[in-house]
C-alpha cells in the first residue's frame, strides 16, 4: 500500500477520533458528560471540551431564561368566597445543571409542571386570605413578591432559579361580575343622589346667604348715601346761609334768576301769575336797590 494512502487513512482516523472526542458548548448552554450512564462532570463554560470517544456521551441543557404559564385560567376563592379567574406566568432558568438532571431527569416539562403546581398551591393559599379588592389592586405586588420567594425556595431543590412571577389578569367570573357590577351601580347611584341632595342644600344655603348679603349691602349703601346727601345738604345750607348773610340782596337776586331759569326752560311752559306778584319783581326792577320804573 502506498505511503500516501496510509497517511490519508491515518489523517481520516485522527479526524474521526477528534470529532468523537471534541464537543463545543456555547454561551446559552451547559453540558453534562456521562460515562456509562453516570454523571462525570458538568461543562458550562463556552468553548471546546474533550470527552472519551464511545465511552462518554454529552447532553446539552438550555440555560436561557424560560417562561411557563398554565394553559387555562385558574379559578381561586377569595376570603369573601368569591371566585376569581387568574392568569399568571413564571420566568425561570437552570441554575445547577447536575441537580436539575438528578431531580427531574433534565426534562423541561417536568420542571415546568412542578413550578406551576407550586405556584398554584401558593396562590390558592394567598388568595384565600385576601378580599377581591386586595387581590385585584391593593396587594397584587405583594402577592407576586411572596410567590416568587416561595417558588424560588422550592425551585432550588431541583436546580432551578425563579427570576419572576407575574399575575397577568385577575377578574371575577361572569356570574359574579354581573352581581358585583349591579351592586356597584346601585351604590354609585346612592352616592350620586346623596351628592345631588347635598349640592342642592348647599346651593340654597349659598343663595340665601347671597340674598342676605345683598340686603345688607343695599342697606349700608342707602345709609351711606343718605349720610352723604345729608352732609351735602348741610354744606349747601351753610353756603347759602353765608352767601345770604354777606349780601342778602344779591342772594335774593341770584335765587330769583335760578327760579326764572327753571320756570322758563321750555318754550311750551305756561304759567298763570299776577304780573304784580313778588315773583316778577326783578323783571320790573332788574337793578337791585333802585326803585322800579
């Protein structure tokens, strides 16, 4: 046999042995090396690794974060004995590959079933302690935190780390919802009627108070107007008195002129008086102090 053929056969043999002895692990995986069915070691670092051909075999496990949730909504009872429908999910990943394999045989479905059962039991207990309002909004975050801790405590036994637990939906079942909505509607109507009645009473009170304040303001304004008018009349009388005292004849003349102006303001005005009456004395004698002509 030619040496070149022997060399080629030898190279092929080396390649076959190398392919059987080498295996790779990427960053998303972990690998367990078995020898005759027994766990030899765990390789979880990315890169090439070596095993004994034929005698040893390798099994890979996904170390990425996985999500699991029940296929249907779960029904739980609250402390008020009301049924609620709950949808939830759990985020988890393999933490200890060897323990994961020993506990659940490396079966993802078995691990998922165990996690969901743990959550189901825990949620049933937590919902049974709380009212509908508390599980819907009041203590929802607290329930999720408690369930993550409890689920993680059990999950560590199978080599799994629970990353998060979330309640997607919490709502009353249809028949209970209708009853609750009717009761809520009746309660809202009662509160609305009370508010309307309170508002109407308050409106009447405000209106009565406004009317009272209006009367007080008008009375105060009238009193102030009368006071101002009285002060004005008093000052006018005082001024008239001083004017009369300084020059009675001029004052009498000026008052007569004012009377004439007021009396003959319009051309249509008609007065029937005796021409010799005192009213016309300044017509007869416009110059005070001189005898009339």
